[in-house]
C-alpha cells in the first residue's frame, strides 16, 4: 500500500485536529498503509507523557495507542526545545526525535501529505 505523511501543527484540546489526525492514521494503518505523523510547533504538546490520565481519553493516550498500532510519531526537536520539552524525558515512549530536514525528506517519499494546523 501507500505511504501517508500527516503533519500536525495543532496543540491538544484546542480543536478537533488531534482527534482527526489519529482517527485518520488508525484507518490508514488498518487498510495497510504506512503512516507517519510529524508533530511541529505547538503540536509537540500532544506528545507529553504526563497527559495520559487513568480512565480518561486524552490526545496523549490516543497517540500512545497509535504507536502500538504501528504509526510512526516524529517530534520536531527544535519545536520541543523552544517549548522547554525534552523528547527523551518528557514525551511518550516510542516518539522519535526529528527535524524539519527530515520532514522535507518524508514529504518527498510520501504518496500523500496531509497537514492540520491552527
């Protein structure tokens, strides 16, 4: 099947973008596509591990489930740094540190690119 790249710019809880991204990613993986989600700007806040709450569905819990289902989640290292976040210590297990240079490469490699922003 194809490669889908989703670029997310939106922070959690301020719009439906995060939910939409992970429902789209789930559907694409279930139909056999390779899915990568690149979180940039305020979207890196979606990846903070402390946002997983018991018995409550949060963006972070949906992302953790997506990682288990095979979605590759990338975080812009510079966006995280500028917001005082450390990819290795603050983010969900399985999130990969990345860069805008890598994003450009992923855009070239993908069959489709979809972006969600504020």
